[in-house]
């Protein structure tokens, strides 16, 4: 069954918006497109991009006339490329026969061209191949997905501009994060890219914005009347934004060692989530209105310094759990943080004095991403509530096991008056039939690029402020010879310094 009936769009509860979205979807499906994945041999392309494109095809959400081109320096034959793609594909809805039929239909549309990112004649060769597919179409669009490290963005984009543009349709370019290394390099990259690609053609992706529970933040906050009155400094004691992975950087050190966890996760994924949690209600669900509110919020945040942070780096624990520095591609004395925790402050009427605590780390004890809104304790309580549940918490679990729940103090049933923690739960798996088939964030976002829908992409001024918040701190941490990341063992909760940081702000990590 085509998922076009349940495509979730910003504002799909509004019938007129729904209607226009469906029209847009139908129009999009009639427009031929070439999807070119630049960096096709890489981790992101294999893990996310190709599976997402296939899933859109599986659910009948790609244009009827499309091709997928992989482009990278690695040499690969068409067969090897198709095998590589094949090995990455899965079907969410298990219907074995349909799945393999769809794969058989999909693979012949996939092609590979090997070329360098900084050689425009290689892009011309790619363009020639694309032109063959496009020759019978009056209109043909090109969507370039830059799944390459940030150091390559500018070169690849310049060559797309010189030799890769569609001669008879739109050219859209998806750029991955991190977009730059700091405020200065961001401005350079922005100036460089804006001279060759218009803002309209540029899609700065942050896949956390495509995650189901992150998209739901707007509905949760602005479509319910119970949250808004308490969504402020009068009731909220602190907000926690947590990202944990239970695996290291294995195999991605070449990228990660020059980047570190602050640029990889905090400056983009967690800050975007923070902006949606803390911004004022937008005037409407249109992309510019939402992005205006996010920029306003980010501009009212204090810049961070190195003292706002605790950083850490994992060391090995045993077989299968190698230390960060043991990874191929990591400098032997690398100080790159694989863990960081920090406290951010928002200087506005709603949030003054409420610490926004962020924590992100690799090789920790579990994999999860969540938001915790920690409320102030009940005033003048007549109950003896255990310390562990004095604060109500609203927990938005982004992954895994998507759920929203409230931690409350509750009387244990029976003759005693003992209090224990109770939970008001909404587990997506139980609450929604559709949650068995939640699209991957990349699927949603690539569909939005095809539709020209920008509300889940980052605007240039938004990124500029985002870098300004983190840039000084990143430099201070990297340049101060006395700063050493605290080490922690693979598979643990991370450095104890993070607990002390939370305690200094009257909080503790869950
Ligand atoms: P990779 O390290 O896998 O690089 C992708 C491809 O780029 C490689 O296969 C390689 O292809 C080429 N490449 C790698 N290093 C260089 C270099 N120094 N110079 C030129 N080309 C190079 O990166 P990822 O796929 O992990 O990430 C790509 C982008 O996507 C990054 O910006 C990352 O932040 C972002 N991202 C990644 C995610 C992930 O889970 N991996 C998730 C979200 C975002 P070849 O040698 O064949 O040309
Ligand atoms: C990417 C980071 O942006 O996000 C990776 O580069 C990280 O280091 C990944 O592993 C996490 O994404 P997800 O969707 O698995 O939480």
C-alpha cells in the first residue's frame, strides 16, 4: 500500500495544508529526477542514504521516472556497486515477496561513476551519463546528496555548479553536518557556497529534525493546552538533552578525530532539539515562521566557554571494546573528546535561570537519545516523598523505543501511605499501530527535498548563531594545553566530572 495516504507533513491536521501537500506530492511524482549520492562508498551512504531512497521507492513515494547514481573516488564496477547497495537494503514492513520484487526493480536503476571531488572533468563525465537517462524527458531534475566529510563540501559543490547542474530542471544540493568547524570556517563555507548555490537550492540537513519524536515536539507543545502554562522558569527546574551510544567510533575515526563529539552531536543534533523545546510558538507551520522562532531563541542563548564543559575520551575495556586511541586513523595522543557535557543558558523571560544540560557520548553503557523536562518539587508538600521522585519529569524518548512519559509520585496501593514513582506512559509501540512502520529520519527528509519543503532543514542564519554559541568554547578546549579529556571506560556511564557538573547546577543525570 502506498504510504502517500499517511505522509506526515507539517500541518497535516489542517485540511487545506493536507490537500496542498497531496497535490504537491502528486506533482513531484510526475517530475523525473536523478538522485546522485556523492560519497557513495561511505558509511552514511551505506547506512542511511541508500536504504532511505529504497524505502521511498518501496512505498511508492519517488517520482515514477528516477535514477540513482553513486559517485565517489573508490573504483567499483556496476555489479559491485549494486551488490553494495543490495547489502544495505531492508524493508521495514516485512513482506518478503514484495520486498525482493521491489529490490529487483530498484537495482537496475542504480549506477555508479567513479571520480574525484575536486576535478570538474570527472563531474562532466557524470553529467554526460545523467544526460543519457534524461534525454527523453522535457524536464529533469537533479538532487545531489553530499555524503562526504565537511572538508570536501566546497570542492564538490563548486564542481556541481560548474559541471553538474541540471540543464532542464532544478538542481538541489543536500549538505550534511557539521557545516564548518567553527564560526569562522562556517562563514567562509557559507560565503563560498552561497556564491555558487542559492539558498533555495541548498538543503542543510540535520537528521534529528526528521526523527518522529522530534517532529512531535511542536504538536506536543502547541496542540495541547496543558503544557504551555507550565513550560517556563516558574515550573521547570532544568532541562536535559541526552545522546548516548553504546559503541565507539569504530571505522569512522578518519572523520571523527578532526571533529569530536561537540561538533558531531551537540552543536547540531542536540541544539536543534533544544531550539524546538525552548522556542516561542511560531506564527504558523510554514518553514520560515518556524525557523524565525528558532533563530530568535538561539540568539538569546549565552555563548559557551571551556568552563561550561566537561569532556571525556573512552579507553578500552576488553575484547571488542577498544579504546579510542587504538582506532585506526586516530592520532596516538589525540585529545579529541568522545564525550562532553555542558550547561547552556537562555537569557529570555521564559527561561532565565533554567539550566539546559546537554550530554553526548560514544562507547557508553547504552544507546539512547532523550529529552527530560525536570519540574520543580511541589511546594509545601505534606507527604514524605522519597528524594528520587521529588521532581516530576516529562521524558520524551527519541530512541530507541519511542515514548513519552511523565514521572510522578504516587501512593502505592494498599493500606500504607507509602509513595513510589509511578509513570504516565505513552509507548508508541502500544499506542499507535503506525509506530510499527515509523519512517527513518532520512526517508522523511529526502522526501521533503524532493517536495521542496524546507521546514526541517537549517537556514543559513540559524547555523551561524548555532556556531557562535559553541565556537569559542571549542577553541579554548582545543588550544589550552592544560585541558585533557577525562578518561572513562568503554561501556560505562562516562566521566564522573559530568555528575559533578550536574550537581553544581542542582541537578543529576537520569
Ligand atoms: P566517511 O568517512 O565514510 O566518508 C564518505 C566518503 O567520502 C568515503 O567513502 C570516501 O569515499 C570519501 N572520503 C572520506 N574521507 C575523505 C577525504 N579526506 N577526502 C576526500 N574524500 C573522502 O563519512 P560518513 O559517510 O560517515 O559521513 C559523511 C558525512 O555525513 C559527514 O559530514 C558526517 O558528519 C555526516 N553524517 C554521517 C552519519 C553517519 O552515521 N555516518 C550520520 C549523520 C551525518 P572515496 O574514498 O570512495 O571517495
Ligand atoms: C551522526 C553522527 O550525525 O549521528 C554519528 O555523525 C552518530 O556519529 C549519528 O552516530 C547518530 O545518529 P542516530 O540517528 O543513530 O542517533
